[in-house]
């Protein structure tokens, strides 16, 4: 059998409707030379009937035990045969022209390790929208500095620097990228440092640090915001993310030129992400009336970390006086 050009690598666990909708989005691709690998973490194989209701390109594999998100993703990578890989969550549908756009980039700009498009947030509930300051429905994460369809090429070093300074997009999604499979095998697949937190950024930086990236300012998929998203009840893992994410990224990017600057950016990015996520959780628990003790413990432990201590005031301001915090950020940005 001829090797497919692209493999979509999924993991899933008892999220049937989200999985069905995302598989439907893959089936609608205008570029048809792909396979879909779904690794099911449910030992009862509950996703089998959904996957097997699609055509022969959609392949179902039971894990026989719950391996967790990262190990299951890497099982899908192990089971894949495509030249390029798309890592994709079961609740993040892609747009019909995604593969056609990215394969076009690969053909027009050969030699890079990853080809990336932008993404949208798709917000399903007004309560969640208020927490993120999003509208219900589609919210763009594209760059406002370039027109739709603008293409940029980045060396490995340029990409990592711009990724962690958020100068390409305001948010990134690994499911709107195609990556050479040999690069993923070289970095040992999806990053597994004890938590899924910041997994997209770890993945993108490790891949991008190999052979550079081509980016198009065009939304190719969306991340769905709903009540079952990961990250609202895994507070003990925030300490793992704060400790292990910078270490993982350092190991994958320290060979790059201008490493001292990159290292500073990695720690600053991680600190700002922790501040933002903790602030979100504080307001989320207020909204839901949940006095979450694991959250309070995580707050205490996180700001004991040396690189995070100087961000504690920023966090307290963002947590308790968000309007003042946001105004201060705007003024600082205007001055710059």
C-alpha cells in the first residue's frame, strides 16, 4: 500500500461527540492523501464504532488501558505511516483547506521541518467567554500585523525567539501544523514531562528548533473552549509545568545561537503563562463558587520558585484588580 502523505494522530477518551465532529472535519479535507490514527484510552473501546463509521483511511486502535494523553498520542505516532504528522486533540476541528494549504507551503518552501497555520478559539458558553474575554463563537488568534495569507519563513533560532515572545500569533495550536515524521521521531514524539500543561509550546519549540518553520497568517482550525477542557482541576500539575517545562525546552533548544536570550525568554514566557492561568482559575472558581484548596496550595508553592517570585505582585494585581492590571499593560505597551 502506498504511504500516505499525512497522518492525523489522535488520542481520545470517552468524548464521543467532540471526537465525531473533529473526525468529520478531517474527512472534509480538500487534500485527500491522508490517514487517521485514533488511539483510544478507554479499555472498553467505546470510540470504535465512531471511528469505524468513517472510510478506510480512518484507523482505530485500542490501547487496552488508559495510557494518559501524552503516551497515547505517541502510540498514534508509532502506528502512523505518513511523511508528515498532524497531532490533533479530539475536540479541535480543522478547516477543510488545512492540508491543501500546508502541503502547498511544503512544496513551495522545501527544506523546513514544520509548516504552520494560525487558529481560532471557538467558545461554546457565555460564562466561559466572560472568563477569557471572548465572544461566543469564533475568536481569531491571527496576527494583526499582516494580511490574511501572508507567509513568513523562520530559521530555527528565529522561530523559537518569536514563539516565546508571542510575535507570530497570540495563540498556537499544534493541530494546525504538519511536521516531518522523522523530526518527531528524533525528538521522541510528543513531549512528556509529567503534565499536558504547555504541551503545544513544548512541541512547537522542540520541532521548530530542528529545521525552522514556514508560517501562514491564515486560520486552519480551532481550539474548542467548553466545560470539559483540561486545566481547570489539575492544579497540582501546575508545579510540574513550572519546573519541568523550561527544563524540557532548554534541553531541546540549547544548541541554538543566542542561547542566553532564548533562555531568558523561556522563563519569562513560563512565568507570564503561570500568572495568566492562575488568574483565570481564581476568577473561574469565584464564578463557580468553588473554594479549591489545591488551587491555594499551588499558589503558595509556585511563588516559592526563584524565577517566579518577581512576578508575584503582577499576579496579585491581575487576580484582585484586573482592570488596573490591564490598563497598566496597555500604558506600558504604548510607551514602548
